[in-house]
């Protein structure tokens, strides 16, 4: 991964073959001490895990695809904090060869060609809290 920062506080990341999108963004959060930001990206991946939250059971089910080529149609999310640590919430939709699109909550995505991620750093801070009724870490404000 390499990245540069614009004067508007936007980080432009290039991820390379074999790198994990989620882990790479977490690393940048630590290096740049990011506590609030929005994330958007595109690229190509071939090993992904996407989750789907079930509000009834309050559990995530996971869909995994390995050794399968996808284009990222859209990667979108935010960076906030939980217990003062960076917390990523990112969703991703991907298209396979015939154009079929799958999507979900991003757990893992390994780059197969390149990844182009823009992180817009925002001023301020938004903490999360675990809401027992919902079963998720919600925005606290
Ligand atoms: Zn989610």
C-alpha cells in the first residue's frame, strides 16, 4: 500500500495485489490517527468475505468467495471510534464475470489487481456504543 494526502485532508490509497482492504484501512487509521472519516473505493478483488446482519437473531451470517475474480462496483463506509479506537464500517458490492452483483458488510477483501481507496478525513469525533436491543455498535450522539 502507498498513499498520499491532499491539502483538503483526503488520503488517496493504492492497494496492491494480495493486500486486504479492511486491514490496510485500519493500518492507515493508526498511522494517520484518524478518528472520523468517510471511505470510498473501487478496484478488483478475488478473495472476499461479506456479512449480512439478521436483526432477529442479532447475528451476522457470512458469504465467502475464494479464488474468484470480482470488480468492486462500490465500496462505501465510514470511520468512527469505539472505545476510542478506530472503528470501520464499510459495505461493498462486487460484480462477477457475467455482471451479477453481490454485496454486504465488508469483513475481508483481497486485492487481485489494484485498489483505489479515497479516505476523506473529517474534523471531530463520533463514538459508537453497543446497543443491546439492536445488537450493533451504533453511532452515539
Ligand atoms: Zn454493516
